[in-house]
């Protein structure tokens, strides 16, 4: 068994940190894309409700 302390490799740390930052940015991008999809769905639902209300008014 080897109980010696390992000296961290700065290049590995740098690469892991860069990967972590990239992952965070990708997650942020995904979250923004999801918000856009939700906003589009909400807009479509409002348009559908508006059309139903207008059809009901025209029948009256």
C-alpha cells in the first residue's frame, strides 16, 4: 500500500476546470433554450384561447 501524498498535476486541474466551466455554460444555454420553448408554447396557448373567445363572440 502506498501512503505517499500525491502532488496534483496542474495541467489536469486546468483541464478539469475548463471542462467544468464549459459544462456550466452548456447547461445555461440549455436552460435558456428551454425557457424559449416554454415561452413559445405559452404564446401558442394564448393565441388558441384568444381564437376560441373570438369564435364564441362571433356566434353570439
